[in-house]
């Protein structure tokens, strides 16, 4: 029996790696630190760009299906509430130490640890953490989810009243040299458009304004999602928001320049959602040390070769899948997972030859 | 009212003693008490400080900040004037500059920063300084604003204050708007306590001394002094509009006072309230004090002879009534009286 | 500038205070300077004050004296920066942007996100003012567009508050850039084309006069009730008593001391003037004088009338 591949992270990318490895006849152990599989996807109220991609009404329906398939796959083992505490050996003979005091003799390792959304509390000009009606995109998403705290209704956190006016601020924590994050987080424009479109679909009288610098709805089906959002009445104002301030009644005053009209703009909203960009997973540095791999200047794990080996980490036998190399849409995490599974299988075969 | 917490990255290093105090051009002019009070506070705290000379022979010139932002002086001239002041400080064995004015703070900081970005600048300025006045370029160790020192010592001062920022009749903490000078917090945010957005240099004093800060939409809006905008009369509408904007924004919270750390802000937020009353009919009547004036009042120092509240356009007496500080209105315009400071 | 006692005997220094601009222009350089200085340095017998400073500041006499003195000083000075600024006048705007100490570090690249304009108090007050568009003009490196900007009023609307600076996600220094552009506008004489730009002549004598004569940008008597009716009657009362109140509070109006209003010793003033001169500022002040003289002549007014006019225009 071949040594299993140790997959660190049980999000959609990690699950996909395990599923495809299983179909290729390679065993795997999925090590997930939280109590559930699926990563950040189960809380999504909708997926994009089609909102009902593959017939799944929300993120959890999709991850439930993946999990069902994974549990049915005989060659994949899942360990929840477990983290990697150490690693010894080299490719193709690693020994992975786990927090449940066991160890796994693994032929290869796949890092599928995902990302962390940027915490906007440090961008004090937006008032997150100080003003109740300033929330993050993650919080907005959960609020829009019928499974969530308000049954899917948009409400002001200050007083529980219905929120009619929503501002969505793009590029929070991204494209900002000043805070050491010059990169673009790539999918925020798209997920924000999805959220805005959802709100308008449910309440045609709502006022939803997206404050953008660019609209990077770049992938297949995304631009069409953007047009649909506009047709539904979402307003797009080109200008980076410079500050949010709370008014006496708890509403938030948002300031930006409308750069297409060359005029400063100030508007009042019930809720302001900060579309936060990405940061690496919380334990990225520790994991990099444990595994002996490098990270790039943006903090995410670095691949060995940009074009030919985009899934190889900087050490033999260790591979990278999903948002561990930067935020990407679910579909690309799935594509990554499949590609990595193929790459791992081929590498193991070569090593054992 | 919510007050943001200070991210640890923007806590700055504040020197503890041995200060070279650079006086301001405008502060000493329009609110003279404010500036002299800084020296009194330093003395109260037992700090060692000098201003480049005793009564007979002051070598301290202005930093040229106002002229620089008024576009009348070259950056190189400003660098030389600053270098001269640093050389005087060095002569006296002082490596910590504390400025009375926030524009000076930004100017000195800008000069220091410039040497980091421009290779060879230090040699050129050193050469010119020698040619101009026989002095050498010597960098100070710290450049801070005098309000940084008061902030750093706010708890020690809290022990000494005779009065607290509460309405002594009801026990209600007074609501104080903190208006931080733009050149303190915005030009080099990493050199401001709390950074540009949640600047704590004045809010910290309010909290430590029993008051409550006010968070209102235009909290970080400039007072509008604007250098050439306030200096030339036809431009002054801009200044007035900025002051009005702030007053309108803070009014719903009914603040008891505005606290400042900049000479320009102290001047315009106070004095334009009269013009605004004439033009809009609204009497905001919010007393505006600098941190040094507030310290002096809470210490129980004479409001007229030492703090100089008579220089203010919006009467400060109603605030004194709230604080429970006694005053003799007949002494407002007296001169040549002996002064008991402490 | 020698002290000629025979000259002194002819005209009493204080007579100069009552002379018209045309009459002052006829007084030779050294007599003008010597008379001014002898008045300034006169001490009151009963205390340490210099009572003539208040009679001299902001007068046509002081301005005329400054004109001559600064010109002579600039001629005699071989400061590297003075030469640099004099040559810079004739270089293209794009040259300045790459070579001026402030401009060259001010702008790296621009996202055109508008966060600067969003926060700018001037952009909210002046509808045509937009710092983002100014950056666009600078990045265009188009000489004509730049010249147009330098000739416009809009360049002068910035209040130098720096509200833009902590916001810029590309770490540009917009405040410094605008300051640098304003300097260039004056050097090239483009400031004459706008109301706000012409005001620089008033600033030259207000701040420049204070710097040159008192080593302090603002003199306490400048902030008087006549110039500041917006401050109201309470301030007027205070300012009428400014001298005694300042002494009461520990400041030093027109006398030696450490705090506000102090008269500096001659050595300090000399060192300060040298720093100003060696930094090249005199090239600007002379250029401002040249431009003002030209503009005054074109408008058929004396330089003094011109000075008053630009103080009030707009």
C-alpha cells in the first residue's frame, strides 16, 4: 500500500485534492484544524457568477456534496480538530506529527490552508470595530444567508432596523502600498458584485452603492454578472472611500471622490460593508518553518516555478493548492485541487521508480 | 462615545528630559499664555529645558514653516534654518527638540526625512551652513511636539491637577472635542501618537483627566487655517467655511470645549466663531483651548495673569464655572500685577 | 552700506516714514538701510523695548528698504542654490519636476483613486479644485498643460493641510508637490496670470518682510483687528492691549526675551539672513519684485499701490 499524501487543510481545495487522488488510486489523509470540512465556503449565501452554480443554492449545499463524496471515497481519511505540529524526513518519506499525538508516514504533503480575510480594524478611517453599522464582507455574506443570524434580512446592527441603504467599499486592505499590501486580491470585485446584486434582487427599493477603483470581474461569466447587477440597479461610483463616520442616528457617512464626475461625494448609509482583501492563513509563518518552505513578498506560499511548476512549493515533495497561494474563486480552487492531485501522483510515481 | 484604541505600531518614542524648546511665531503672537505655559508645565514636571538663550540673548528664530507652506522660501533655506537650530541645540548639549508649534514639528521632521531620501544632501547642507554662519550640521536624536511631552506625563499631571474635567455641580464628565493639528497627525502619521486616524495625543489627556471625548463626522477635518488662505483676507472664506463645517458637525453632541495642540487651530476655531455668528446667526459659543491652557486652568493657575484666557474670542468663563474654577472678572484687563503661579 | 554721518545730518530717519513711494525711490540704498536700522535699534530709555519696530513693520519704507537690500545681497551672494533657482526659471517645467528637491520625491505613480480629493477640504470648498487632476497634469509631462496649471487660480487653493498625505495608497506627497509647483509658478512669473497667484507679492512682504527683518514669519502686530474684523470686538480689545498683556503673560513684545514678539540680537538676525540667502530664497524674492514691478507698470500704478491692490483682490 502506497504511503498516503498528507493534505493540510480541509477546505474545498483540500477536499478536491483528496477526491481526485482517490480516483487516481492514491490514498490521502486530510488534516483539518477546525471541527468541520469546507473551509470558508459553507457560510456563503450564494456562489458566483451564476448564483446557483451547479444547482447549489448556497455554499453549504456545495460543500455538503463534496463532503459526502469524500466520505464515500475509500482512499481518503479525514482528521478533524487536528493540526500539524512537526515534520521530519524528506520526499518521499515524510513523517508528519499531529496534535492528536499520532503521526502519519506520508509520501508527499499538500498545503491547502487557504487564506484569512484582512482585518479592517487597523484601517481606522473606516471605523470598523468602533461603529456598529460598519461590517465586513464576510459578515454581510452571513447576514444575507437564510441560515444566518437574521434569516437573510439586511439589518442595521446599531438598532436592528431594516437596512435600505448599503455601501460596499472595494479594495479594503488591498492595492495599498502604504500599508504594505500593494497587491490586488482579485475576487473582491466579483464577490462584492454578487452581494450587491443579491440585495437588489431581494429588495428593488434598496439603495446599493459600490465604491470602486476598478471593477475586476475578469473571469468567464463575471462581466455578465456585473451587467446584471447594474441592470438590477446597483450603483457603481468610481472613487476610493477615504473615510466612514458615524452620524447621530447610527447611520454611516461615507466620503469618496466621484472621479468620473470630478466631484467629492458624501453619502449616508444604513450599513457599510468593507470588501476586505486577503491575507495568508494565520499560521502561515509557523507552517512555513515546520515544512521548510518559503513564502513570497505578499506573505503567501511561493511556488518553485511560475509557469511550469506553479503547484510545487520550494521544497521537494511539498505542493500547494487553492487559496494558500492567494485568493481565488471556488472554481479555481477545484481546478487547482485536480491539477495538484495529478502532479502529486506523477511526482510520487517518479520518486518510486 | 466610541474612542478607537491605539494600534501598537504607532506608539512613538518620546524622550523623557533635556529638551530644546523651539518657540512658535504665531503662538507667542496671538495667544502668548499658551506658549509660556509650556515652559511652566515643564518646570512643574521638573524637566530640564532651554530655548536657546536667556532673556538677554535669544538665538531662536522661527522655523520658517509658515513661509514654507506660503511658498516664499526654498526648501534649502528651510533646511539651513532648521540645521542652525539643531546646531544651537547641540551646542547646549541637547539632543531632544520639542516644538511649541505643530507646523514646526512637521518641518523639522520633514527636514530629517529629506536627508534619508536624498544622498549627499547632508554634505551640501553642512557646507552651506558653514559658509552661511560657521555652524555644522548635527542631527537631533528626537523631534517631538510639546503636546507629546504633556501626553507622556498625563498621569503624573493628573496627580497634581487641582480640578478635573467634570462639571463640579453635577459630576458629569465634560465632553471635549479633540482637534489635533493636521501637521501633527497627518503629514507624518507614523510620528503621531495613535497615527492619523485615531490620534490620541489630546484624547488621552481628556480621558486621563476625567473628561469624555466626542467622535463626530468631521473630527479629522482641517480647521482651514491654510497659511496663505488665512493670511490674505479675500481667501479667508475658506478658513471660515472649514471652521463652520466642524462646528455644525460637532454641535449635536453639545461639546463643552474644544481642545487643540496647534496655534493655528487654536486661533481660528476660537476666533472665527464670532464671524460665523454674524453671518449665520448661530452662536456656537464653544470655548477653544490649547492643551497647555487647559493644563494651566486645571492646575488652578490664574486664568488671566497666567493662562491668558482674555485673549480668546469665545469667553472661557462659562467653562470655568462648570469646572468650579474661581476667577475675578475685574482682573481681565489689568496689567503689571504680581503673579503667584503655584 | 557705509554709515555716512553727513548723510545722516541731512535727513532725519523718521522723516522717511512719512515719505511717499516716489520719494522713497529717490533715496539712495545706503541711506535707506542705515536710517531704517538706526530707527529699529533705538532703545526706549526707561525699559528694554525697541519702540520703533511697531512704526516700521509693514510700511512702504520697510518694503522699499527690503527691495534694495535683498537685491544687493543677492548680487553679492554666490550661493549655489541661488544660482540654481535663477537658472531653473528658464528650464522646462518637466525639468523642474525631475530636479527640484521636493518635486522629485513627491510623486511615484497614481491610481487615480480620488482618495486625496475625497478628503481634501479645499476640494469641498472650491468646486473647480481637484488634486487628483493636478497629479494627472503632472504625470502627463505635457509642457502646455503644466504651464496652464501654473497660470491658474486653482493651483493656489490648496491649504497645505496634508489631509491627502496619509490617505494616498501609493505614498505620494501631494502637499509637497503642490508647494513645489507654486514655487515654479512664481519663478517663471506665471503667478501673474491669476488673482491668487498675484497675492504672492503681498505674501512676499508680509511673511518675507517679517523673516528678513525679524526672523519670524508672523509678527504679533500683523494679526491686528483691522486685518481681522472676523475676530470680533473682544479680540480688538485684546489686541489694543497686546503689549501689556503679552508682558503680563511672560512673552517679550519688541524686547529681548525667549517667547513671542521677541527682538532678536543682531548676530541671530545676521545668521538667519545668511541661511535664507544660502538656500537660494533671494532668487525668488527678487523675481517676485521684478514681476510685480512689471505688472504694476502695465497697470499704471506705483509698486506700493500694486502691493495694496493684490492684498485685497479676489
